[in-house]
C-alpha cells in the first residue's frame, strides 16, 4: 500500500445499510469483523474483490435476529385517563378561538345537513317496494323483443292473438316446480294513459284510480287487508277490493263496506269483498281499488284501455331465477304466434328492483331512477368531503399559532401520540357541535326539502339505529377532518418551533394546494352539472312540441257523451260558451299516446285477421314498423295547431274522409320508405284507405322518447277517448264554470273531472325538475363551503408572508400589488381545478343527456360560465383577507416578526 495514497474503504452505502438495520449491541463486533476481512482481502486480492465481499457480507447478515428493534413505548397506546383531558383542552381551544370555531362548525354542519337530507331521500327511494314480506322471492317478468333493426325491453306478459287473447304463462305455476305463486296486474290504469273511473253508491259519486289483479295478488304482496279475506277477495268476477279511503268515502268505515254493492261506470255492480289499508308511500303501485282479473279479460279477450299486464312470480326458497327464466322460455316459445318478424325472450327481475331500474338497454333493465340515487349519493359524499377539506385548510392556517404550543408540550415531555389525541379531540368536539347544529338545520329545512322533492320525509331522531348512524357520521367526519392537522402539527420539531422557524416542506404545501384543487374541482363539477340540468329542464319545458299545449284541457268521454248525438249536443253548447275557441275529440290524450301497434305477419300466415295490423303500399314482407294510431274528429288538426307539410287535413267537404282517409307524420313516411306518400293506400284497424296528408312531426310523449310513426284517421262516432277543449288565454276559469254546467246537464251520472295538457306535460319531467332544484341548492352550498376553505388558505398564506408584506410595504409597494401577490396562487388553484373538472363533468353530463331523445348541446359557454363564476366567487372570498393583510401597518408586521 502506498503511504501517500488514500487507503481503500468499503462502499459507504453498504456501511450505512449495516448501521440502519443492525441491532446496536451487535454492530461494533460485526462491523469490526467485516472491516478486518475487507482489509485482508485488499492485501491478498484486489480492492474491487474486497468491496464485493464486503457488500456480500453486509447483505448476508440481514437476518431476523440481527435487525434493530424499537423499544416499546413507556406509555399506554390509548391512555383512558387522558381522553377527558383531551376534550377539556379542546373545549378551551374552541372557546378561546370563537370565530375560527364558528367557521369550522358552520362548514361541517352544512356538509352534514346536506349529507343527511340526501341520504333521507336516498333511503326513501330505496325503501320503495321493499316492504313486501315475500319480497326476496318476488320476480317480475320482462320481455326482450328483437327485430331485424331494433332491440326493445318491456314489462309485459307474452300473449297470443287469435279469436281471443291467450296469456301464455297462466299455467306456469303447474308447469314449473320452482313457481309457487303467479299474480297478474294490469298496468295501464294510471293517468294519463288510463283514466280515473266512476263509482257510485247511493247518491255518492266519485272518480278513483285503480286496476285489475288476479286472485293471488293480495296474498303474494303485503298490502294489509283489514276487512275481508285476501285469499278470496278477487276470486269472483263481481268481487272488488277497495282501500280504506274509498271505504270511508262511500260507506263510512271498512267494516260497513264489506258485502255492499257499488255501481261501476253506471254499467254494472261490484260487491265489496275486501278492504285494504291505504297504500304506503313506499308502494310504487298506486290504486284505490282492485277488480277481478277476469273483468280485465272479459271484453274480447282484454278489457279496453289497457293491453299492458305485468306478471309476478313467487319463487321457492333457493330457486335460481335465471333457471326459471330458461324454463319459462321453453314453455312459451312453442306457444307464440308463428312467423313473427321478431323474437321474444323472457327475463326475470327482482320485483323490488323495478322501481329504481326500469330503463332498458339492449332489452335488459339496467338504469332508471337508480342513476339519480347514485348521483345524489355522490353529491352528499362530495359535499361532506369538501367540508372536511375546508376544516383541514382552516386548521392548517392556524398552525403557525399552534406551533409554539406544540413545541412547549414536546419540550416538557408530551409524546407525539398524546398530541395527536389532543388534536383529534378538538376535531371530534367540533364535529359533534356541527352534528348538533346540523340536526337543527335539518328540522328547519326538511319541509322545504320535502316541497322540492315531493316527498314526506321525516328525520327518525327517536330511533336507536339513527343515532348510531349519526354518531358514526360525526366520528368519521371528525377523524377525517382532523387527520391531517393532527398528524402535521404533532410532527413539528420543538427546537425549530421554539426558535420561530416553522417552515413547511414543499410536499406539505403541495398537499394543501392539492386539497384545495380537489375541493374546488368538485364545486366546479357541481356548478357545470347545475347549469346543464337547468338548461335541459328549461329546454324541455320551452321546446316547440309541434303543437300548442297552452290553454288546452281534456276530459274523458264516458256515460252519455259516448253517444254520438250527445257528444255533438255537448260540443255545440260548449262552443257557445265565452272563451271557448275549439272542441274536438281524440282516442288518446295528445301528449300521452302510449299505444303502439305493428303489422303481424304471423296472424296473416295463420289465416287469422289481426285487427291491429298496419300495412301499407310498397311494404316488403317481414318489414315491421311500430305505429302510434289515433282516431280523431274533423277539427283535431286545427284545434291542436298542427302543421300539414304535404297534402291536406281532414275535411267534412270530402265525403270519403270518414272511410278512406289517413294522415301520417313525417317519421311514418320515413320508416315506411315512401317517396310520394299522398294517395298511397294504408290499412289499419280493419280499415283500408289512402294517405291524404302528412303532418309535421310532433311529440306525443316525453322528450325521453323519440318521435314515433303516427297514423291518424277520423272516427267521429267513436265511443271512447277524450274531449279536447281549446280556450282563449286567461279564460280557463270562466270556461270551466260554464262547461261544468253543460256537462252535468248532458251527463248527470258522471262527475266533471278535467286535466290541463301543460300541467300533465310538466308532470312528465318532475324528476328533472327535482334534480335541477337540488343541484342548484347543493352547488351553491358546495361553493360556499369551498370558499371557507379558500379563506383558510389565504389566512395561512398571509400569516406566512407577514414579514415579506411588511418589507414590501416599507419599500413602497402598493396595496393593489400586494393583493395581486397574495391572490395569484389562488387564481392558479381555481384554474387548475377548472381544467381538471371540465373533462370529468363533460363526460358525466354527456352520459346523463344520452337518456333524452331531445337534448341540449354541451356548449363551451356552459363550462366557461362555471369557471368564471367559480373564479369570481374565489376572488371575492380571498380579497377581504388579502386587502386586510395588504393594508396592515408594516411597522407592526416587522415588529411582530
């Protein structure tokens, strides 16, 4: 070895590794042996070989017995006697810093109130149809219908049409062992597609809504029967089960109602066989009476006004619904009409899922109201997270002032665990204060929330599970909100703190800015969602539907008005009333045309005439189009303000129009593939005629659905449908008073009951209206809570830069330049939040809008407005603190430093 050369040494990193893991009592001896071996190898081999051997020895000594172990703490992990002390200190801190505590409590309380209100709504939505005792075994069937061009899913029961209608699964209970019960229910009896029906007992006449159900219905479902026998209530065709409300209305009490006769539609009598309790709001089905199922099937195979019927199965314990569906398909497929241009496949869905998942995709039920439940559950969690982040930011803003306290406590021997417990104690105390405040807020705001959502929610504050949930919420919120301040403040080094050199690492600064970005990103996302939902709702309510829905009312044709001469007499008298512009009739309300028919090749091939088939000139075999058919009066087009784009409208001047004329809409022309439709023949409802005109497309249902092909003919002698009345603007009240008198004069056995088309139309979008109002409110709250967090950050920043601000002012800096200096970081936070939130919001809103056939475009200005609004609110928030800091006396600032 050369005397003047640096002696060889082993790799430094290997030595450090040895010091890091080796137990202290072994280190000296082990390292000595390794160095001795290293120098020996240097003398007899090369230095490189000696270093390799040294590293090998260090790594080879990494064995369990040699690993350094930390000594056990000398204090208990959770000192129970300290818990009371934590809360005592926490209470002192809360009382000493009232403004800070109030901001934190209010922020958390807003978050908790939003969270509780939304979860009450979510719980109520999930409770719908969950009250049936046999609910775990109840399954509804749906059909996936596939044609060459389309796939649709429907809740309906497979049937075959020949001389009478056959329900193809009525023997499923006998054919499939797993099926223990089968109930049918007619679903077309709710407004606006169906109609309220007239009952009379003595001199009492009322219109009520109800339906038809099979005999097993009241035993399979848990609608409590309070009088009569549920097993036999619907067994006889004359039997009628009614609600408590209906029983009280007609007979005074449920007991008095049993066995009594009640007149239906002034046509026939039913006998009251059972009275069931008024339906709970958690029932998706709404009915005041249930008639016998055979009454549904008695008229030509099916009672008119509803061809939709649901079938519900009660399956045995352990039955696999998928296997039952396979067996059902094997049972049904051979029974279907032959040669159909489409296929049908039966599926089973848990009955309790139908309310939330009734939208179909690829023929399967997948979405629906569950999307709103998910969205608002997410919103509730988001707002609570924003409130917790707000708490963290405010606590961090005070960390400089708390740092000395931490330093002193550490110097006098307080372990870190105790400090963590103290800070968690403060956050938990504030969290429980916030919980108390949020319960008060919830009680105050719940009536408003109920008005918006159309529900009757009550906070179940007397139930033990509720309190367990609330306490858990407060604990989770307190731990979540207090986690970062507790861990951060307890980690401060006492020597540096007491020297007043509290400096935050770059990672800590980035972490807090990241929280602010996340917080504001969520707020901007909610703002964008609010604007999109509001725009879509406004678009639906103001969209040109293709007809004039204003000042248009309708009521059902029934009783004497079913007769042509009485209808004409009513029309002539009503037209003489002041304020009445036009009157006509239609087989369906123009905004709620649910009925769809198509051609039926199978019926044609079997030789049976299908009276619902629609065929047209030039149609190719197998081509299928689903039409909405309606029959109207001669004045219908003028009354509805519809546009004729080709040909002409119906006219009494043409004697052949009643027997030979059809109107179709543009969509029908398109789907039938006609180039020159005027004069082409069409057959529908056993009537063959010619197309005389083409209507401009107009919406016959909600904007969730596309415009369907429409075919219209004239049937002034039709005995059913609705009477449409167009009034002059502002004359509705006057018209109704006069019309009711005319109605009672000509149709005395039926009460006058009417609806306005624009009100029904608004009802179609109640979900969207509720969502719009809720998103508006929650977006404002989210921004408010986020601004509290931003206020915390600007307080923190101003606190950190007190010395810098003082020096700048002493050197002549203006207030505006200092305000700009303090604000620029927060402007960057809002801009980064905007950039990150925009694509996520665009994706989510695009998915939501896909549920509408008619929708707005996601224009750039929607995102621009949200970003500018967030930026302005943020600037207003930080400007107060920034201006206050900028205007502070520099002498005092520098003296305090």
